[in-house]
């Protein structure tokens, strides 16, 4: 009877810890949503005021890089989800493989963004550059928002990569396993959130009509 009570207490404690961890992650993501929501609202205000200049500025972005990065992040969401499903089934090594694939895809995304930013900077299009300052106010605002919003998103991708790298280490050490995977699951929620933000950024900057 005592053993049963201890087992029940352990199960209850595990459930409470799991629920608490999940709630904490959802609260964190809600604050992140408010943060990005504020930037999206600011973008909408300026886009309505400088619609023509926003449209012509978007034509200068490389839609192929934007599309490729969208596909990359969507694929990384799939690999992240698979890594969680596999660890829940006890397939530790396969889960680690898909975590590693997610990290690689995230690095490819950042590499593409680095190349794209580099091309704009070499062309003299960056905040407070002499070339950009001579252009219309709408164009200045567009590229300022572009660098700020995609830059902050890129920083979130980098943080996500570092966290997944930590989860890869935890999985290898057996800290994340079939019976305790909430850390990896929360990491997956964060990564999916980052991917969703990009799905909104892509049409806002690359597909303006």
C-alpha cells in the first residue's frame, strides 16, 4: 500500500511539474506574441501611410531567398516535431538525429539571411546609409522595419538553435527521455512560434501587393 501511495505521489508530482512547465512556456510565448504584435501594428500603420513606397521597396528584396527560408523553416518545424514524437516513443538516437537536422536547418536559414543582408549592405541600403537617406521617407521606414524585424527574428532563431543544442546534449545524457520530455516539448513550442512569426514576416516584406 505504501509503495502504491509513493507511486501515486510521484505520478501526481510529475503531472504538476509538467503542467507548470507548459503553463510557464505558454505565458512566455504570449509575451513574445505581444512584442511582435506591437511591431506588426507599427508596420501596418506605416504601410497604410506609405503604401506606394513600401511596394516599390519590396521589389528590391530577393523573393527567392525569402521563399527558400520559408521552406527551410517549415521543414525545420517538421523535424522538430518528429524529434519530440520519437523521444516519446523511446527512440532516443533518432530523436537526436532530427534535433540535429533542425539545428542545421536553422543555421542554413541564418546563412541565407546573412547573404541577403550582405547584398543590401553592399548596395548601400541599410539604416542611416548615405544612399538610403537620399530616398523617400517611406523607403527609409520600410528598410528600417525590415532590418529591425527580421533582425530580431533572426536573433530568436539563433537562441532557438542554442536551446535545441542544449536539448541534444540533455537527450544524449538521458536527462530528456521517454518519461520526461517536457523540456524538449517546450523547446519545440518556441521553435514553432519562431517559424510562425516568419510566415507573417515573409508576405509582409516580400509579397506586398
